C-alpha cells in the first residue's frame, strides 16, 4: 500500500513538473523568438469609439489593455472621439523582443495618433499608472497636439529598490513580480493568472487580458518606463498645458507622497487626492474620474460618457 502511494505521488509530481516545464519553456520562447520592434511594420492594436471633433486618447497601465477603459463607459456622444490603445507588448498589440524604451512606446502610440488624426491639435490624453507616464511623455514631446492631460495613479519612484519595497508591502508575490532577479517567474504566468489570483477590484475580462503580455514586454517596460523615466524633466516640458493628477490616498503601488513631490515640475497642475481609493481608482469610481476631467476641460462632455450601470 505504501509503495503504491509513493508511486502515485511520484507520478503526480512528475506530471506537475512536466506541466510547469512545458509552460515555462513556451512562455520563454514567446518572449525571445519574436522579432525586434519595427515601427514601419508593427502597428498597435486600438479601437476608436465615435467620430466627433472632441478627441481623447486613453492609455492603460502595465499588463493592462484597452478594455480597462470600458468599465462603466456609456454611449459616446456625437461630439466625442475616444481612442483606446493597447500599448506595445500588451493586449493584442505586437510583442517584439526588444528594449521597450520610452522612445519605442511613444513612437508606437504616435503612429496611431497620426493615422487617426489625433495629431492636429486640441486632443486630450489620459493614462493610468504606466500609461500616465506615457501620457505625460506625449504632451512633453508634442505640446501642439494636446490641450491637456490626466494622469491617474502616476508611479514616481526613485529607483528599482523603491518599487520592490513598495510592492513588498502588498504581498510576497507582488515583490517578486517587480524584481528582475525573479523574471523567470513570469514564464509561468499562464498558470498563475487564473481565477484564484484575480484581485477583487479587477473585472474578469481585464484580468484575462493580463495573460497576453510576455516576460520581455513586462520586465523591460517596468525597467525602462517606471524606473528610468525622468518624470521631473517631462513635467517641466509639459509647460502650461492643463494637467490633472488623480491619486488614491491608499495607493500602495504608487505612493501618493511621491506624486505630491513631483507637483512643482508642472506649471498648471491640479492635484486630486481621493480618500479611501487605491491604485485602481478608475475601476472603482469611473463617474468621479470623468467628472474631474470635465471640470478641468470645462466642456461639459465627459460625464455623459459614464454608463448608468457604473458604480
């Protein structure tokens, strides 16, 4: 009897090891076998909603997708155009084996903006987390394209150690996920990105989209955008453009005090501290977010975008 149990246990462990090895190898190959980034041939996946002259660009965060912004989104009025973009390496966009530098991310977004005519002036760009950094970068590079921006949950870190320490406050898994020394863990994301690990504040479709990144796109974007970007320099370059910084006071992923320290870099900024809110403040309170954007833009349009079913 004992011998049979040992054999059964051995078989089960062997099967588990083979599954992990197979998934890990496939995920590794998915990252390294892709060609390098080619801006001429690789175009981001995006969705345009509406055809009106009032244009808003929406950029999701790390591991996100354009579906992030559909939470609580209502009917878009005739005067509005929304451009929802899957960032390079995420969602259904190309996932090249490359560095994922700020230049590459912004260049890929700019190509879409030119295609859809969002480069003619008067556009507004809003981003969440990593997307907030890219939104600031876009306005800094092309002030003639935009009349303002909104940065939600802006991550501002001194270095990689500060990122790891911040995520460690949430869980061991969060700490490991942002430490490049453990990048091999990302090879197994098809296994650990299951319903068991879904945060309560993430809808099912958004959580499932998080499976679509590769370990290359994740860790390189983390390092190049969240760690290396000089937000102070970009903030100064934004100049007098209207800037709305929205941050949850309970945001553990991007500490609010770091954003407050960045405020002097922006000449025309409004800082909204939302009590009781965390990093996913948009998903929790889309109506409140759109309302704040309407106040900053002063066009009376934004709140009509919110679905009656939103929380």
